[in-house]
């Protein structure tokens, strides 16, 4: 089966350019994923564990009880609706809670339970008898820091004595007065100021340091340097935990610098395949003819739910407007929208309020809406040289796992170059793409 480069496929794993200078904002992508996620992503792969000390026994837990948490914390975990630890949590939690403390580098795609794991570790770590900051967590943006804070607040609901502060832009603090909050979450710049300039936190007294979204963090040079400067202030005994959705070499180098003697946990994402996907193409002369063909197919699209991909924002806007003019109800996911707006559009589509979602590739990278059974490539995905972008193609229409639902893909092909691309894609995946007559589309129902 076709394989995909893991690091490209992972949710918003690197910056890239779409048509007309549209660029992925990794932090935004990650935030969007968090906002639309309601549950763990499915992943049946084995967790890979590399221990700092290979001779020490390897612990994993099947239940939260086995962790012997404070009862109030266990209650908070169940309050969030968690019944048992996720794949990655089974191994990560015992390591994170071990005595003496152990360092950890953990990599798994977004939605596998990393944030919940380190939130639990921080809440468990706090000693409320000590009125100073003991746990420090840094995240790439203000919004991501707030998301983490929300998880801690919910999980810590029955631990009212544990206090939390946000070190983010706009938090005004009095210089030199040490914070009493046990946990501080923030962005690197503000955290560094609080440690060094304002002296609100004594970095030597931090005993648990968490660096979340390392891949997103190091994509910004400033954040990378600030993170290293924060890390330098910490004591040698401080426990270090680092998380990342992806692991390119640069992330790895950074992680090893920040986390000495680490245990390493990796969970590879499930490969996507085209095995259960029936693929078609429709040959057209220009975009108007593509539009007409799409209208002919429209009845079949709305039987289930469909996503339509365009190459540029302009095309997505045009197509959504044209479909609306024809009286169709469509949702548009566009790069101009704020993250909140985008999350709302995806929620509406998810709940079935709209059956058709028009979007650009860049905008919807890393978003999976499981009930989508039909994908239309209004424009075929191409790279900067104009060749077929096979990875993006697979990512748009592929399903993970052998038992993924059946799906259909329809490629709108313009002219000879378009047919070239179809041939390239067929060759690459060794799967036939069938010709479809849009006025006779029984094949896709
Ligand atoms: P990540 O940080 O890897 O993106 P999260 O910790 O945000 O993952 O978890 C993803 C989703 O799964 C969240 O909605 C979270 O509430 C939920 N979740 C996390 N751990 C569990 C668990 N053990 N059982 C059920 N749901 C969980």
C-alpha cells in the first residue's frame, strides 16, 4: 500500500505554501484542531518506548486507579469523562509520575492525549503546602496556553487549593513579588520576563517543566531561543517533559538539548490508504464546465457529506458563491476566517447542518471529519513545479486503517495537463481512476 511521509502528514506539522501565498500557521492549525476535537483520535499502532535506563522495569497502566493519584485528582479525571488511559498515557503517565523523577520526550499526533497527560502530571506534582510556583509549562501561543489552562482547571476541579497563573501578553504583574500560584502556563517571551526581568518566578524552585508543541515552538526562531534561555535557568534536578506532534531532525535536536537523559515514547500515526476509496475523474474544458459538472453531481454529494477542495482561496470563494447562487446550501472554510470562525464552520458541517464543505487544501490540512464519504478535488493538488502532489492527494481522500469506511473521490480535470496529473497519481498509487459521466452518476451512490 502507498506510504506517506509521516512528518508531512501529521497535523499542521510544518509550514508550507498553498496557492497565492497562503501559508499555514502551525500554531493556528494546532489550535483549530484542539477546538474541534471532542475525543481521542483512533490509533491502533504500538507505542514505541525507549528507556533512559533500559535495565529498569517498564511500567504501563491500564487504569487510572493504578496510578494512585490523590482521590480529588482521580475524581477530576473521571469528571472529564476519561474511563481509561489512552495508548500514549498508558506508558507516559507512570514515567511522568515516577519517583525519582524521570525526563520524557513524547511524540504522537494531535488528539492522542498528550495535553491531558501532562496536565495530570502537573496537578499530581503540586504540593499545596508550598506557596510558590512549582510547575512551569510553555506553549507557542497565548491561545494554546489558555487551552492547556482549561484542561488543568477542569481536571483540577476538585483540587481547589491548586492555583494556576497565565504568563501571557497582557497579564500585568507587580515586579519582584513572588507568585504564589503553583502552576504557571505561558508563552516563552512572557515566561522568560517573569523569571528574569520581573522575578515573579524563581526558576530554581521549578521542579516540573513542560514544553508543549515543540515542533510548533521551534518553527519560530524567537520562541526557540527563549525556550532555551528559560531552560537554562532551571535547576539540574528539575523534571523535564517535552511533547511534539511530529519529529523532524530539527525537533529532535532541540528536544535532546532541552531534555537530558530522556525516556522516549513514540506513537506513529496510522497510515492512510486508498484501499477502500473508489476514484473517478470528470474531464472538463474550463472552470465553468467543472462547475456545471459539479451541479449535475450535486444530488450524489448530498446523500452523504462531501468536501470540495480548491487550489486557491479565490477559487474556493468563487465556487461557494456560485453554488449558493444555484440555491445549494454550502459551508465555506477559508483562510480569511479567524480560528473561532473556522471552528464554528467545521462544527456546523460535522453536525450535518451543511452537507457540503468547500475549502482550500492549506486551510483544512490536518482536519479530519470522519463522516465525509465523498471528496471532490475541484482542482487537483499540485506542487510548486506543477506535478501531482501525491501526499496531499492521499491526505485528502485516504482513510486510515484497514477497516475505514468506503469512500469516493471525484477529480475534476481540466485539459491535457490535468489528464497528465491523473496518470501520475494512478501510477504513484497503482490504483485505477475511472472516467465518470456526471450526467449518469449512479456509480457513486
Ligand atoms: P493532544 O494533546 O495529544 O492533542 P489531548 O490531551 O488534547 O491530546 O486529548 C485529545 C482529546 O481526547 C481531548 O478531547 C481530551 O479531552 C480527550 N482525552 C484525553 N485523554 C483521554 C482519555 N484517557 N480518555 C478519553 N478521552 C481522553
